[in-house]
């Protein structure tokens, strides 16, 4: 896979005329602002990210504000974006930047990569876009553009293929306008060289694109070998309400699914709700009302959730320290909640 001449000039010329230049993180392009956007954009579409980004930057306008915040506050701003380890790592990295780097990002890709939750491509994006550093990226969009342009015949997830694509990415990285080129490659993959229905006829690289010469350019990059069907799990979630119409929430461990978030008490799908509550909380159950069941899909399994609205006598409840707390419905919805839990709490009627 040999580089092709005039690759970067063609990409930059297209960007000058058609590229996106008014996204919120493209204004006042500091390393901090670019970093927040890059982390949010991992696994998440631009239009979904924009309102989250505005709210996040209003509350945490700089790295000091983020470092000073409580983790619960950061997770509350992240609620709904998923992949919550991103937010936890971001919070940790902000503290490191403030405590060890005088609130400034390191000058090299290697230095930025030492921060929690930041890999090589994200580090390069931060430095190239905010400081015009000559550092190539290889995110999903760039892999798609290069994979098609060179008709790479193997899956990019294989180490040998990934290394070859890194070599290509670095060979095409210009010495000037590095930030514009990085943004241009992202835009090219996001708006023209899309997963389905790529707009090849108006692509600036169309004349030399090897995938374009095939009957189906969408066969590149080569897809990951199929795995077996996702496993299925099922749980019950308890919307436990007291006589004051307060909800009992449980703080989840820092690691694992929904780490660090507030959630509803959980039990196995085949457990008795009444027996579970009596044994776990040493209190009396008054009424149990089943709510609509639904499926929530993670990257590696399906989770079937059966929620129930449970009215209890909480006068003598046994609770474990600060792991459980009572919240009004409004206050609960302002916390960092997993998306399916938020959906349940938004719909449940505590007046019944």
C-alpha cells in the first residue's frame, strides 16, 4: 500500500469548500475544548453530542472546573451518552492535568496518551486541531477513508493491518494546516465516505480510490469477522417509593456496567420481589405494580429489564451506609443515571 501524491491537497481543497466549520468545539479551539468533544464523539454521533457539549462546557468551562467537580456531577452531565468509563476517566485526567501539569496539556502525543482514557488517535486529534501539531489520527472515519482508498483487503482490527494503516495516515499528514487536515479527514468519512451509500461521485479522492473501481465500495474496510449472537440476560429493577413519594436509589460500584451511577435496586429475574425486599431491607411491602418490560442492548449483550413500582413501609428500613439514598422524582432525574433507569423514572407515576 503505497501513498498517492496530492492526497492531502485534495482533501484540504474539499474541506475549504465543503467541510464543517461551525461545530461548537471548532470555536476557540483549546486543547481542553477539543478533548471534551473528542471523548464525547467516541461511539456517539455529532448531532447527539452537540447539546451535551454545550451543557457540559457551561458547567465545566475549563479543566480546573472539571477537576473541582464531584464525580456525581460529571456523571449527571454524561447521563444518556453511555460508555460511562469515558466520563470517569475524563474526570481523573482533569485532576492529573491540574495537579501535575499546571492545567496544561502535554506537548507530545506520547505525553497526552499517559492521561486516563486517551489513546494515540485521540491524543493526536487534540494536539493537531488545537495546536496544529503534525500528528496523524486513525479514528473510525479515517480507517474507512483509507480502507476504501487503498481497498485494504484485511480487517483493520488486526494488528498488522492497523499498523499499515497508521503508516498510511502518517505518510499523508501534511506539515502545514495539520488541524484543518485532521478535521477534513473526519468530515470526509462522516459526510461523504459514509458506511452506507457513500457519495463517491463528489469525493475529492474518487479518481484514485481503489474501492470505487469495485462493484461495491462499501465492502471496504473489511468487516470484523462475525461473532456468535449476543448473549441475553434479564433482571428486575425496583422503583421503590415511600409514603412521601420518594424513590430509593442505589449507588453502583465504580467499576463494571453503569459504574459510579445511581440506579434502581436490582434483583434476579426469578426472585420474589416481596421476599427480596423483606430480606434485603427488613421492611414491609404494601403494593407491587409491574411496569412495562423492555430490552436494553449493550455492546456485548442484551439486557431484558422488568421494572416494578413497589410501595413500601420504610419506617424501619435497613440500608447500607450511603449506598442507598431517598430522592424526590425530580431530584433523582438530575443525577447521573443509566439511560434505561432514566426512562423508567421519567414515566413512572408515583401518585398511584
